[in-house]
């Protein structure tokens, strides 16, 4: 029998974020997909995001077979293995952006698309195919047992190899044309957009403008990730010592957000300059305090807009909405992301180190950068975030080298 599925997300009493794949009609959990996610992902201490991505990929396989009035369990039980044309169709199906595409109901392996034909990124397609291949191999053992006959085992291995061979190539981004940090003009424009009194500021409410300006200042001056920013609590700020603690708090019981923002980096204590501490203090006393329900939690950034979430911690979707709104204020900010400010911080750090009369060694600089960013030493992250600065210095060196190499004919005086 075909199965229609949907993802259900919830928070356990312990605070752990969890998700299940359930039957769309009965809302009952699907046995094998959830057994897989528990034993192969959750029990390996992988993140909630990994669980969500895995179940999302399995649901693609379920959708694909549902269009053919079929399901993977019946196929394996009856030794109806995928043929090459079906694997080709499955690969194409893994490219579909289901949020932007709707389908008509029919039984062909290539569903007719209605409306927008957008595809997911090659990275998403790669993950989907990889998960599906692993899931089919695992499921065959669950259903057929470990003592499969030689022919059946050979067929399963063939499906696994054939699926993985259909994954898109992992292409390295062309770093020569990909500048992740913001240039000076973009930074100046963003400062003006976030200025509360600016005519360019797209946010109507004054308290929201002040909150959003503080969000930008903390991203810009500290190089925080979005998840780190949304996890900051008032108790993390030492106003006497001008310091901020970035702490990992996965599966917090008192965080009401189902999709909890996570701190991916190491715990650390960051210094804050006086002006930034003053901005934080003024926001807490003059703006945050006035928002209804704000006293029920101590997260620094909360939702100001009236409604059921007013006063609750700012969500990941709320944070992304702020960035999207600012992105649309000017063509110069068309590709703005919050993470670009982290790259910008690293470029500013590199420029500062380079300008020092007695600059630290490369090893010392990497240790300093890794601590402030929350990376493990020698992880390689420092080099990743420093690419544009290195390219800039290489270009400057190249031009100086060319100046020294130019030789004009003696008869030329111009």
C-alpha cells in the first residue's frame, strides 16, 4: 500500500528536540523510517538538523513511490528491485523543490510538474540520494535479514552503487569570484539602514528598530553566528567586566522554540567595548522591558510584534526575516546574509593584524582568531574565513612585482 508522510517536530520533557515521520492520514509514526532515525542518527549523537535532513530525504523516497501507488517495504519483501530507468527517475525526483512545485496525481515515475519548476541545490540533491541509498541498504537487512541469498545481496549492493553514482559532483566554489565579506560601501549602507532615525530603515516600530540595530552591531563587532546571537541570555552579559559569554545549550528545557538555534562553536568569553555594552543596557531597560511577556524569559532578543509569540525568544525564522527585509532595501544588498558579517569581521581582523608594527606570528594570529570565533585550534576554519584577505594581499604583491619587472625601451620617454 502507498504511504503519504509528513514530518512532525516536538520537544521532549527533557528539552531534547526530536522529529518523526508520520502517516499524513492517521498521524501514526512510520515504523521503519523512525527506527532508522533513532538507531542510525539520534543514537550516534548527531544534531537535530541531521535528523531532520535524514527524514526529509526518506520522505522524498516515500513520495516518489507513492506516485506509483507503491512503497519500499513491499518492493523489498517481494524482491522487486529498482531498475536503471527507475533510478534515473528517482534521481530526477531528488532534484525537486517541493516547496515551489505541486504535482498532479498519476502513476508515472516522472510526475507532471505544475507551476514553478525550481530545483534544489546540488548539495541538497547529493544529501537526498546519499540518505536514500543508505536507507535502502539498511532496510533490506531489516526486512530480508542478514542471511540474504547471494543474488539478493548482489542486487542491493548494485542499487547502492548505482544510486551513489548518480549523485551530482561536489564542485568547489570558485573562490576567485566569490567574495563572502561585505565591502566598505555595503557596510556604510547597512549602518545607515539600521540607524533608527534613518528614512531608509524599513522597520516601522521604534523599539523594533532599536532591537534590530543592536542585532546588527553584535554581528558586526563580534562576528557571531546567527545561532549564537539568538542564544544570548541577559545573564551571559557581565556589565561590570564588559564581557559576553557564548555558551552551548543544546536541548534547553526552558527554551520554548521548537526549532532551537544552536551554538555550533566552542564556549568562550568575549570582551565588549563600552559603547556596545551601553547599547545592550539601553535596549534591555528602555525597550525590551516594555514588551509584554518579556519577563518570562531572559533571552536578550525577543519578538516585539504583538501576537501569540510576543515576548518570546526571537526565532530563527524571525531573524532571517529581518535580514531578508534589509536585503530588499537596496540593490547593493541583494545577496546579504547574516553570516557575511562573520566573514567581514575576519577580514577586519586580518587587516588589523597586518597593520600592527609588531604583528603576531601567523601561528599566534590563528590561535587568537580561533578563540574569538570559537573554533578548535588547527581546525582549518581560520584559513577558510581569511580567503579574501589572502587574495587581496596576493594581488597587491603581484602588482608590486609587476612594477619592478616593467622595462620600457630607452627611446621611450613617456
